[in-house]
């Protein structure tokens, strides 16, 4: 497994983890959601973007160019 695949896997796991923490905070509401909800959303979008970029690079390299 290449380092790109390992990095992409880590980013996907981070994306899912932040997503579940954000959903849990939203469901509970309260102070945690008010303080951290927007920040968690931004982290999720960033992790997701980075994972997609790495997956795209992996597909390009696998296709030979």
C-alpha cells in the first residue's frame, strides 16, 4: 500500500469521525453545538476535499499519467 493510499484512508476516517461528532453535537444541541458546530463542519469539508484530491491523484497515477 502506497503512502498516498494510507494518507487517503486516514483522511476518509477523519472525515467520517468529524461527521459523526458533528451529527452527535447537532442532535444534542446546547452549548457544544453552538461553540463547535461550524468549526466541525469546516474541518469535515477540509478533510473531505483533501481526501478527494488524493484519490484523484491516485487514479491519475494508476491510469499512467
